[in-house]
C-alpha cells in the first residue's frame, strides 16, 4: 500500500493512495489551519468505521438478511496531553431492515472484529473497543424525541467490550455464545464405511486405522 499527502499552503494538504482517489486534509483555526479538510485522526476513525462496516454488511448479505439501511458510528476518546492518542473507542452499528436475525448480526460483528477487519485488529491492541448494535424495523418511524432516545439506549446490546458497561435495570444481559465444537477430523459419517467392514462404527478416541475389510477409514473419509 502506498499513500502520500501534497502540501498546498499553511496546513492544507491533499491525500492520495493507490486507488487514485483524493481527500482534503486540514487543521483547526486554533492551530493555524483554515478548517478546510479532514483531520488526520478523523481519517483514522473513518477508516475504522468503513473497514468494519464493509465486513458486517457483506456477511449480513451472505446470510440473506433484508437490510434497508445501515450506519456505523465511531466514538473515540483522546488523551488530553500530546500525543493525543485514542484511549477508548466505541463502535455503534445501526441496522434497519425487515425481520433481521439478531444472532446473524452478532455473528457478523464478531467475525469483523476478530477475523476480517485489519483496522480494528490494530487499534484494539492500543485502546479498548466497545461494540454496540441497534436493530430497527424498517416499518418503524424513527422518533428523535428524548423519550425515544432513552428507549433506544435501554435496548442496546453489548457485543464485546474490555470495559463493561453497567446493565440496564429490567433487561437481561446478552452474551455471545461460544461456537459449537467441530467433530473430530478423523470421524467419518456412518455411510462412509464400505461394505464388508462389519458395520462397526468408528470411535474418535481410536486412532485411524484399517477396517475389517482392509480399507483405510481415514483415506476413505478424505476421498468423500
């Protein structure tokens, strides 16, 4: 990957990368800038949001979820002294659709956080990251009143966090269930046995060997 910035004047730059697109970079008036572009740290937060958003929506589409609207917000706290690094990050996934499966949403966010998103994999090593999601029905009208905002806060679910939030009273705490254990790699299906083996089923505790008919169970399982 190759990226560069080109200086124009003052603290005004233009950033470019391998894809050929450009983005303006600027600084605040208080530090001598002209407030005419993204702040560099804002681009890092935007890249984190875009990275996990692309993973999540791709997985949800593969799971055939009817998503009509999707937003990802990154709320980052920064240190008071220089260098003002991120000290805590909160990612909120706002998903709107028809009959969205909550378990599919949780699994998509988990896969993005633990396997696919490189930005989240890097930043999670330097700052704790909270993952929160909202699921809204497409038929419901979004109410921006204070009461509706409190209701949405009470119905949020914590996916994974290094800093646990206090659970809301009256709501059960949700946790990610560990994945089910896969079968033993040498355990074939009962139909994999060739005729003449006596119908004896393979025991996972027994090392793979020869059946009664002289056929290698391991090789037969691998050939299926």
